[in-house]
C-alpha cells in the first residue's frame, strides 16, 4: 500500500528549487523593467522635478531596485508554491490579482505623498502590475517543470529581445536617452 507523503517530500520543489525558480522570475522581471523604463517610459525620466532623482544618482541606485525585484520574486514563487499554482493560466490569474492590488496601492500611495503627477503614478502602477504578472506566470511555469533549462533559456531570450529593442529604439532616436 502506498502512503501519501506531504507535497514537500514528493516534489522536487525544495527550498533551493524555489530559489532557482525565483531567480528565473527575477531575470524575467529585469528584462521587462529595462524595456518598460528604457523605452516606453523613457520620456518620464527627462522631466525636471524633485520626485525623480538626477540620472547619475538614479543609475547608482539601480541595484537597490533590482534587489527589491528579487525580494518580490522570492515572495511570488513562495506564494505560488503554497497555493500550488503550477499552470501558467493560474499564474497569470495570480499575477492579475497581485499585480492589480500592488500596482494600484503603489500608484495611489505615491500620488498621495509625493510630488509626482497622476500620469507618473499611473505609469509606476502599470510597471508593477506588468512585473508581477510576468513573475507570477514564470513562477507557475517553473514550479510545474522538472527542469528549469527550457524556461531559463526562454527568459534569457526574452531579456536579450528587450535589451535589443531598447538599444534599437534609443539608437534610432525614437525614445530619449539619458546622459549620465
């Protein structure tokens, strides 16, 4: 007679596996963030004002933002794991909820206490919404697969595509660039 073991003992989703899935989700978030901020929202960083840091200081602090993304990716993977979200469609639904809630509260919170306009607050809300949606989908895909190789290669290709797109748009003068 076969005994039923808890999910943690029967699946390869140990803590180290969840960390690896989170790293893949984090890399996906970095590529999307680069695309969103380097191309679609690049004009937002051109304006003068007290809310956005000077380009050199903002560039110096980028690692802190990426650390924040890593913390979020770890949390999303853990939440997806505990909710047993292992289908991409379920990951998307999780991302819609988490991204919607976090994006809305982040945008409204910033708008209520900072010197940014409603359009910039909405842009930040949409960035967080998109990042959490992507991270949740990647988390579900990673938790469902026995090997992360294919997913990691797909994320790497996505990141390269994002970088090439930003570089091309900036080189062609379609989006503004920032001089440090």
